[in-house]
């Protein structure tokens, strides 16, 4: 006997999810000349832009834990990883409000909309990582333990889905969410060690006699550290990643709770 959820079988839900993911991927490049190839060209453009930026500023090396290393691979890894979160952050605003016709169908499992959006962005992110791998293999072929990569991917995807559920739900009832998200996204970016090492934040906390583990309450700090542990071979903070991963799971649980308690009213509001 086939199990069902909201009048839709599990098989039907999986097929529908796949269809929505494919639709989201196609929409991103609809009517563009190069289409799907932008998934590969965009990170290449990012690398070129930031290489020029670093060259103008004369930044070639940086230091972590007394070890000098190339700044560009460190920066590019941070930027590309952050883009996955930022894209989900922004796309979540319209995951529900942009699909009012589907929301008003009683049998439609609404959770699939933000989930499909995150998975579509995850697919694009994986393609971006291929470009990053090629770039790093050419500039500094020294990778760390591969086990850090799936752990980082899982934690970041859980975080992105949780955020998507929270943002998508909030935007249905409070349209000011879009403006708040713009400011919050910028603040979060600069509070995340993309341009600088997490040790700078730890030093800042130490000046006020605050515990160093507090920096990992920003989940992107530990997640970014895990990516760099693989891509750059930098020593990871395993305990810090555990804290960030736990925060990501909590965000996911909170997002699911809010979404499920509110989805019954989506149709009335939209």
C-alpha cells in the first residue's frame, strides 16, 4: 500500500519535487543566450573580478596561525560558498508568494516549493564547486581530508532550507520581510569570515573576556571553516563546526515548525 501525504503519494511527491527543481533551474537561465553555461561562467567571472580586486589592493598573502598562504584562494573559496547561502536567502522571498496558483490547490504539498528552490540552488552550487576545484588544483594543489566536504554541504543545505522556510513564511504575512532581508544579508556577510579568518573574531571576543566558541553561533563560520579544511587544507576547528552544524539543525527545525503551523493560512492571505 502506498503511503500518502496531503492526498499525494510519496512517489508523486518525489516526481513533483524533481519537476519543480528542474523548473527552478530552467527559470534561472530562461531567455539567456548562454543558458545553463552561466552556472560555470559565473564563478569564473567571480574569480577574475576578485583577482583584479586583490591585485589593485596589493593583497597577495595572508596569515593564519603563523602560516602565510595565498589570499586569493582563501577569498574565492569564501565568496563562492557564501553565494550559495545568499542565493537561497534571496530566492526564499518568493518561494511561496511567487507560486500563489499552486498554493491555492488544496492537494499540493507546499513544503516542496522552498525545498525545490534550495535543491535547485544546491545543484548550481555543485557545478560552481567544480570550477573552484579546477581553479584550486591549478593555483595550489593541496587539498585536505575529503570528509569535510559532504559534512559542510549537509550542514549548509540544512541551514539554507531552514532559512528558506522562515523567510518564505514571513514574507507571506509581512511584506517588509524583503527589506529586512536585504539589510540582514549584508550584515551577516560582513560578520562571516569570508575576507578574514575566524581568529580575528576570536581575538575581538577575547578583548571583552568572551568565550571564543561564540563565533560559531554564526553557522556560516564553522561551515566555511569546514569547506576550507578540504579545499585549502587548513586545520579545521572540529568543535566549532559541531556548534555551527547544531545551529543549522536548530534553524531547520524552527523553519519546519513555523512553516507547518502557518501553511494552512497561505491560501487565504495570497
